[in-house]
C-alpha cells in the first residue's frame, strides 16, 4: 500500500499550523502539534520534530481509510490529497461522500470538483477551509 509522501505531510502542516502547547480546539478537544488529538491532555508540550512524528502516525490512520475504501488505482498525488482530506474531515464523512463514490466510479475529474463542497464549519463557509480544499483539489487534479 502507498504511504502519504512528504508533500502530503507538508500540505497538512501548512494548514494546521504548529502549536507546541496543548490547546482546546473549537470542538472542545485537546489538540497539540499539527492537529494531533489522540492521547492529548492539558499541559502536554511537543517540539516541531515530535509534532511531525505524531502527524505521520495520524496520517497513517487517514491512509488506511484510503486503502480500505478506495477500490481503484491512484497516483501518489491523488492518494496524498485524500489522506490530507480525511485527516481533516474524518473517515466516516469520507466513507459516505459523493467524492468517494465518484473516485470508485473512476470519474476523477468530477471527484476533483467535490473537494470544495467541504469548506464549512458550524454551517459557515470558512476561508481557511476553502483554501485547504483548493490545495487538495489541485494536488488531486495533478493526477
């Protein structure tokens, strides 16, 4: 199976931003580094190197979802775009998405257009998410 490449890791890092100290995200979840939430509690601190390690592990979960849910062959760029997307929106959201249906139907051009639909938080369009989806779409569309 493929693994997320360094360009996938760098993409996620650029949108998550680095926080050395654990903080409560808007959803009330303790978060640290580049968006890691698993086994994080108040008072936790990480270096940028540790944060990238944690991110690599987190992205392996996202890439497992790609491996298990996508039935067609993909390029590294397409794989990376999906790992980044799933890391942000979650496995269940991807599993039930039109994006996944179109990919499995082999309709990559239509699938690429689906990314931009996932740019809302709490019902509002978020500029940061719009930019993130555009970056993922561009990566995916590289083929």
